[in-house]
């Protein structure tokens, strides 16, 4: 379910069955890595749409957490811990962070939840059919990862 009124109405009626929250982590930078940050954000945003379609009814896809790449690691970890605490209080048993920013892989041990890192694929020069095919393939790979994490917990 997406963070839109129609889906939230459904979520509120079936809250006890929705045990997973997904928070896309979306970097913003105005420095030399601006284009790379844009590419990562675009890729994860499009991937999140496909991921939600695949798992509709099982997870709540949150609006992306947008952060400045130059923020301190302590500040970013504090924010992610705040998200985690709130989501746990709301009854979510599984919390996933989806990102193309490899910096999150080195931070993962410092907060709770599961980081799913995927390298950003350049989608800007692809037609919509090719782009959708690539995204669907990525989601199929994620399917196994999600199922594995659900079984562990």
C-alpha cells in the first residue's frame, strides 16, 4: 500500500495484517555528485513503485526519506532510529530501508531494520518498456530477499 488516501483507508481496515514498512532512502546533493544522487533517487523511487505493486496488501510503502548527502553520519543515524522507533510503535514487525546509496551499507550496524542496497541503474535513456522490464527484474530479485527476511523473524 502506498502513502495515498485510498490505500491508507485500506491499510487502516487491515492494519493487523500489514507487518512490513518500507522506507526508501533518497539522497540529495548539490555538489559534484549531484547527477549521481539524482540517478539514485530516480531509480529507488521507480523501484519502490514496482515493489509496492508486487507486495500490495503485505507492506506499507512510505514516502521516501530525503536527506542531504553531506549531513553527518550521526544525524542520519539518529533520524533513521527515530523512524524505526515510530514504526515499531505502530506495530510493524519488519522494517526495510531501500537505497542505492552505498554509504548506508557501512552504517547498517548502527541502527535497526534491514538495509536493501541496490546499485543504481541508468534509466534516463531507456524507453518506458525497457525501464519497466529492468525494474520488474530487480523486484523479482528482491522478492526472495523479502521472503527470507520474513522467515528469519
